[in-house]
C-alpha cells in the first residue's frame, strides 16, 4: 500500500488532461525519463491551447515549444503521446504507426482516446499538466 502511494505521487510520472472543447476530456500520463528537457518545457508552459489537426495515424496540436529530439523513435503504438520537434507539435497516436522522422516519446493516453478519434480538423483543445506536488 505504501509503495502504491509512492508511485502515484512520483515526480517522473505526471498526469495530463487533454480537453477537446465541446467533446470532453482524455486523461494520460507523461514520463519525465522519456524526454526530460521536453517534459520540463511542457510543464513550464502548461496549460497549452491550440487547434487540432487530424492525420491518418495521429492527432496533433501545434505548440510554441522549441526543443530538439530526445531519445527519438519512429515506431509508436495506439494511445502514445509524442513531441514532433520539426514543427513543435504534440502528437497523440490513434493507431500503431511508423513515422518518417524521429519524434520524442512523452507518455500515453490512459482514458478517453475515443474523444480524440472523433475530432474534426480545426477543433480546439487544451493540454494541462498536473504540477508535481512538492513535499
């Protein structure tokens, strides 16, 4: 029981909420060890708001984050969250996919992915990071 509470309060596992205006929320987690510089910039910039662009494999939201690729990979699974440094967008994968250029893995959607699957081009979303609590 103590270990479970310690994991829930971990500073490396950070809860995020993606709210699609008029559709509802999707919940997820980002993991600091996957891309520490990118996650740090994301936490400092939270909340982010922008228009969503629907691609075949993923939904992306353009941000002002300027960070290079960290621990880049090209293969992603359904529900994974990644950062595309070439245009500064946060991408949420709607299906398993391989990308042409590496992206920085950030975390995963844990609940509500269907809300993102149903979006239309140009809808607005807000990504909010729950700030880690200091002891």
